[in-house]
């Protein structure tokens, strides 16, 4: 059962929990919205689902009702203790840890497909998504709530102001869909900005681990000074001759800035530079 703001305030007072802005703690308090998230996730009883930052379990409870195998990672010690008691008669696997450092493959098994469905903490959402990209078995899909600005970074196209290295890394692995915007009233305490709900679906034509590592290095270097031409930056890592040859073969101007190159073209460039 989803608690309203009054009930949640009373519980937090009882537990001695003060929502931390530094940790990005904004708890969902709208039951209709939570159910719409679970419907949008299209979870079946055969799925393995990971939730990061369950808070007081409003979304967790709805996820468990689907019959899926659900694991949740909670960093706050007091909240984790309360969750452990609340869900003691359910199959929930609760992990008290920092999700940015958790051994994710060990939760369900290194080769077990899983799905990420979470209201991600504002403070760690970017790091958590970025970490998922590096897993041997990344999530088959993600339905995540993030600060709207972060959502724009994940979904922006080449040439847009929020487009950057994370945009490229996400989009070569996942199809990104903006599901809806979540206003501050759905949370307690109210965040200062809107949230975005994104669906990320793993691509069948995604690059393998070795090529993805090369791509990650390439775009991090290319976007390090986004207002400068990227040639000198990437040549310092991959070599001037190799970069010149690769860019010329793809018809990329040596004067171009990284923000003008699409994820697919970056991937082609990484393929040519992989063995440089």
C-alpha cells in the first residue's frame, strides 16, 4: 500500500529518517502513477527485476505482485531495516549497499537476463545507468525515473545541447524512448525539477564488449573539450595517422566537433580505431 505524504512523514519521524538531498531521496507517493509504471514495464512472472533505491517500498510492492523475482538495493541503513521487516514474508531479495559499488552480476547470476525498473536517486542516476552499460550481461531493458536533465542527456541526438559521451554510449546499446514526464507533486519531498521516465531497450545489433570499450574511450576523449575540434584530442590517444585515415575513410571532416557526430558514426569510427 502506497503511503500518502502525511503517513510517510510520520513514519520517517518514527524511524529518525531525514530525506537527504545529497543522496537524492525523493519518495513516490502516488499509487496510480506507480501502477502506471509497472504496466509500462510489462513485467511477467518469469522476469528477474532489479530495483535501485526502493525507498519505502511503494514500487517494490507493485513489482512483487507481478510474480517476478525482485531484488532491491537500498543504501540507507534505517530504511533497509524497515524494508526487511515490511517484506519479510515475501520473496524480495534486499541488498543493503551502495548501488554504485554493488556486484550486480552476483545478484541473479552473471549470465541471467534481468530488467531494471527504478525511481533512481537523483544523486546517483547517471552513475548507475553508466555502470549498467559495462556489464557482461547488461539489463535487457530499463524503465527508469531520472532527473529530467539526465533524461535529456541519455536521449539527445547529435547537435542538441545535452548530447554528449553518455548519450552515445547509451544509444549504441539501447533504443531510448521518453515515456512521460513526472512532475514534482508525485514525490515527497518534492524535487525542484521534473523527472523523466525513460524506457531503454537493448539493441540486437549492439557492439560487443571489446568494441564498446574502444567506443567508450573514444567518446570520453572526444567530448572532453566539446567546443574544440575533436581530431587532436582523439589523435593523442589513437595516433594521428590512424585517426586521419579512419576519419577520411568515413568522410568525417578533421575540423568537426564531437557534438556533430551521431552514435552510429562514432561506432563506425571506433571499429576502425579498435586495433590502432
